[in-house]
C-alpha cells in the first residue's frame, strides 16, 4: 500500500493536468456559454483592417441580459492605458480582466466587452452596466477611416464615453472629436421639450499620468476648447474654431477628471496590489469609480431603454451604416436609422389613403393627400434621427409619398372613368328605350331625361367627370332632338288609328253612339286638316292640336299611371270584361232580354197590322 500511494498520486495529478490542458485547448466559443466572467470581442476588424464586423461570441453574452443596459466605453490613443483603466474600474486583475499588453503594438483589436455586467440601481431601475474596451487610435498599419469607425461606434452606443488621454490635451485630440460632435448635433440636437432620438452620452475627459501643476483638468479642457484668434482669416484655424464651437453641443454632457501616475514601474502594474500603488492614485481611482457610477444612465433610443437583444440590434444597425461607404459619415448613419422610420411613416400615409372611397373629386383627393402627408411628416418629425442630415430623409420621404400619391391619382382616374362610362352607357340605353315607346309621351321622355341627367351628375365623380359631362350633354341633346322630331308624327298616326278603333268599339262593342260620333269627328278632323293645309306640320301649330296633345299626355302618362306599361294589361282586362258582360247578359235575360231595354223598332206582326186612316 505504501508503495502504490505515490503511483496513485502521480496518476491523479497526470489526469488533472491533462484535463486542464484539454480545457485550455478547447475553442473559446465553447467556454463562452459557460463562463461569462471574461472579456468577449463584440466587434472585430476585417482582414483588411478597414471595416468592422460583428463577433457573435460577444453578442450572445449581451443578448442574455434582460434588464436595461448602460455602456461605459473607453477611447483614446493606443498604449494609453485603456485596458488597465477598465480593469481598475471593474476591480479586476490584468490576468482575469481585459488583456493588458506591454509591447509597443496594440493589444485590443476592435471592441471588447466584459461578459459580466455591473448591476446598479439607477433612478429606481435595475440596470446592467457594460464596460467596453476599444482599439487605440493611431496605431501602425491602420487607416484613419478605421479609427473613425471605432470612434463613431463607441460614441453612438455608449452611455458614458471616457476619452482617455495621456498627460495632456493636444490639438489632434480635439480634432478627432469632430465626428462625435457631428453625431451629437445630428442625434442629440433636438428641440427641447420633445422626445429625443438618442440620449446623449456623457463625455468624460480623463487625463492619465497627470503631472502638470497649477491648472485643474477642467480649466485645461476649457482652455483647450477656447477659440483660437484668427486675425489673418486662416481657413484651417476657422475649421478648428468651428469644431470648438460645435463642442458646445456636448458641453452640458461633459466633465473632466485626472489620474496621477499609479507607479513609476509601469510594466509591473499588473503584478501590484493596491497597497503597492501610489495612494493618491488609489484615492483618485475610487473617486473616478464614483463619478462614473453617478453619471451613467441606461442607453435610451427613441425614449426607450434598450435590453440585451435590442442593444445588439442597435449595434448591428450602427455597424451596417458605418460599413456602408468607404468613409463613415453622420449622413450615412442618419440615413440608416431613419430608414425604418421612413418606411413606417410611408405605410401610415398609404393606409390612410387606402381608406378613401375612390373615385372622388380631384380637390377632395388633394385635400386627403395633404392631410395624410401632414400626419406622416409629423410622425417622422417626432421619431426621426438627426437634425441637419435628416433633411435628406425628409426629402426622401416626401419623394416616396409623391410616388405613392401618383399611383392613387392614376387609380382615381381609372375608377372615375369606369364609373362614368357605366353611368353614361346606362343613360344611353335609357334614351334608346324612350325613343321606341309604344305610346309616345313627351312627359315620360322628359321625366326619364331629367332622372338620367340628375343621377349622372350626382354619381359621376372624379377627374373623368368633365369629359363625360360633354359627352353626356351631346348625347342627351341629340336624343331629345330625335324624339321631338318623331313625336308629332308618331302621335298623329296613333290618333288616326285610335279614332278608327274607337269607331269600331263604339258601334259594335259597347254600342255607344256618342263615343262613335266623337271618334268620327276626331278622324275627320285629322284627315281633312292635313288635306286642306297640304301638310301635317301645319297641324302641329293649331290650338286644337295642342288641346289634343295635352289630353293625350294626361291620359298616357302621370306619376301614378304609366299607360305605356299598363296599356296592354288594361286593354285586355276591359276586353274580357265586355265579353263577359255580353255573354253573361245573354244567358241571364235570354235572347231578347237586352233588346227589350233599348228603344228600337218592333217588327213583330208587322205584316198583319192594318193601316189607320
């Protein structure tokens, strides 16, 4: 047993050592889902080191956060102590926190995040504070465009932007803020009292290894941002002064702080405890922690704090905009962020216009367009990003609305043409029917003419109405002239035929002498008048003819009775009634019953009747 114990121990240690080696050899993506107490890359440079690309490993660490997120980002030149500063703020050593390098090349590539956020209660809301480490500026082998992308990304996504500068502020450090100033003017420069698109980041000027005497850091910052006299009108100086004036936009959101040298042996800082560092540095570092904690706020986009998934989506939008062109600009950022808002406002306009009942008159369509456009523009103004460059998005929205409006104009013309054509065809058919009335009636034609014209004027709307009004006027005028031309001639023929029918009816059907006489008078008048005056046209100006026409119109058509429709049923009923009466009367009174009632001659016994003296 005593001999086997060392062997067992050696086997156990060998097994443990093998497991540790295997764990170290595992890909970092596997361990990231198990241990979040480490730094993750969220944005990495592409192979050409000109553009940025997302790192899914770090994004998964952020997506798991469900509480509102606040981000503290540190930017500045390379080899200026950004990673060491973040480890100090997180109370982490260099071996467990962000990687700290002591070589002349940059250690951090892209943007990294500490996987375990610091939980804080801000304004009564539990907030997860993320700490972001960025790649340093001005390192060898990179373009200024790449640095601008890193700077812009950190400036837009952070809640507190720590501008880490070694020893003092230089003119190049101020010039580099020009991009952040443009972002501030575009995204933060909204009218007070309205909802802001972005909650501006707090700009913290941090001077590390501060050894200057006399002025405070705040005074040094104010002096560095003071206008430079330009007596000779130098354009370069004007540009510098413009940047300084623009920085006033972020004036309400900026502060300054300094940290002394932690220790003279800078390469050994990672191996030192707080007790070994300069006490003044430790004190100032703790004050810096408190300052950051006091000014950090949740990241607000469109009046809404971002959770983990929303923060990642927000980051993807920024990165897409920054990589869109060869050189990042505030215009490209504004255009991308306004893209979704523009689509929603355009949809709002389209939905309002789609509710209109086409066709409609052009003034009403223009009025509806103006109201819908005004509402869409107001919605865009309440939500859009940017101030100066947003004008491009406004113009684009206006152009898109104009395109959609043109489609509605075309649709309105088409629907108006269809409707008016249908109404016109219906009226045309109606006029054709009135031309061939069985019993010609001017009153019925006028009533149909008026009804057709009124319905057309009321129902035909839209841009086609004017053209169809002209067509309708010509068609109705032509139809009226044709009806009047044929009316007297057809009525004359009808009256002649009617008088002959009444002669037959009066003599053989009803055997009413007065009806027969009146019918003969009418027939003789019509026939002899046309023979005497050579033509029937002269008859139409005779007062007797007007009396006959008035009587005819009264009998044939009235609002209560249209004889043209009911003449045949009424005639059939009258004929059946007469036949029934005659047949039923013969059966009831016998063959001589009815004759006994009439004052006719009696030929009975006439041959044997003696003539009286």
